[in-house]
C-alpha cells in the first residue's frame, strides 16, 4: 500500500500526525505534499517540527494572490506529483482549500482510468455539516465527500449527514471517531511540562481563552465590533485575564478595519502546541470561532462558547458542552454565566485514542 497525504494547515498537521507516525513505525510506503497554505512558521512549521514530521515532504508553492489562484495552482502542482509518483491512496483531512485541492487533483487524475488503476481518495473527518453554504469550508467538505471513495466520519451523526446528502452510495464508509482523540491522549499528559501559566501570570481556572480567525468573524467589521464589545463586558464583569493568541488574519484585519480590543485583553502571538493545550485544559471557559476547538474542549472537559451562528460539530451542542452564541452580545454573556460555575463531563463521541489504528486497519484491509 502506497499513500500520499496532502496537508498544510495547523489542524491538518495535528490531526494527521498520529497516522503519519503509524506509517513511519510500520515502514509503509508514503509521502506528503505540503501546499504551504499556511506558510508562516508560527502557523505551520512549528507544528511540523513539534510532531517530528520531516523527510518525505514534497513542498509546492502555489500562488496566494487569491483563493482561486491558490486552488488552481495547487491542483496543477499536486497533479504533476501524482503522475510522477502514483499512490494507491490519497488522503485528505477536514475541509481546507488544501484538502479540496488534493481531492480534486486525484479525481482528475482518475478520469478515464479503470477502477483498479485509480487512486482511491480517502477523506478523514468526513460528514461534518454546518448547513450553512455561506461558509467556504461547508462547500469544500461537501465536494470532498462527494468525490472521495473512502469516508471516515467521526460519529453516527456525521454518517447521517452523508446519507442525507446521498454521499454513501458506491463508497466505503466507516465510523471511526476523530484522530484528535489520539493526539490528546498522547499529549495532554505532557502539558505538565508547560510553563505557560507562570509565563503569563495565570491561575488555573481563573482566566478565559479566546481565539478568532474565521472570515465571517474577523473580515466582517460589524461582527468583529460586536465581539470586541462582548469581550469588554466580560473583562468588566469577571475581572479575569482574557488570553487571546491572535491569528495573523485577525491581526491584519484589526489594522485594516481600524479596530482594537480592550487593553485588559492580553493579546499574544500563536503558541506552540503543548502551551496551547495547557491553556485549553486549565482555562475556565473557551470562547472561539474554531471548529476543531469545539471537539478538543469537549474531549478535555472544558466548556466552550462558540462565537459563530452555525457549527458542524452539533454533537457538542447536543451534549451541552458547547453553546452556540453567535455574535450576539447578550447570548455570549449569558453563555459564559451559564458555564461559569459548571463542571462539564468529557464526551467520548470522538473516540478514546485508537482512531488511527481503526483507520490504518481499514486501509490495510482494503488494499489486500
């Protein structure tokens, strides 16, 4: 079995790291294609380094003038690699432009080929749906699910989404959980080594953690202004430090839109993985527009207030470990109040640390 994994962004690197480690350990034939969608060291390279992902990486450098330039260039450059080094499986994870480009490149490669000669396209973290087509990621994940041959939805909820979209016919579909559960099982115990609380002068469960990066949150002046006001009120009501590792997109948009957060909010640069995990584990509440953090918080047992109007991780809302507050100031404040003195139960819907093993065994079995 020969495998190509297409990746670049922080969540892809983190969530695919257990599978890459497994392939290395078993000395399987594989290589990686890095699209450099996240070319900044603090958003990409530090994660490649942390998870010791080196060698076997084929770097491409598509244009970043626009999303369409990035996508078309990526498809073309990935295709050239596939023609030169054809794998049995091409694996993508999630819903990024990188994942979509890898999927489309393999799909175009397969045109006109006999079934036995085709590259099998594998989508890890399949079936997620926000039911909001204004989200670029929603369109990406729908197309990837449609074009892929092998789907690994995390939960039965996600499988039902695939069935609703008529995405299961003539495909191999396996509910496996989410590989983030494997990552957390391995690395949460190591957060005791982190000195980030001391560095930032924080007391466990006596601070809030905030992240913002999505276009609908930080490109939209109206929504970003609402979030700024809501966080200011939290500063006044709780007197807790609010730690905000700032995404480059958010940082640039604050300048562009001439906006700023309350000075009591501690804005810091993106963190290394163990330091960020430590903050997630020890914060009182996470407030974020991230999809992945909703999963991680629910596995760790940290309450999450999601600063979006929709979510593709509905299971976390159903299990009452996550509240969808949108950009509504009153809803954000009331959600924090609801969670403030509440201990939530960790959920196990995303797996218990053996998801990679399940995926690996299925791929091995299908390759025989």
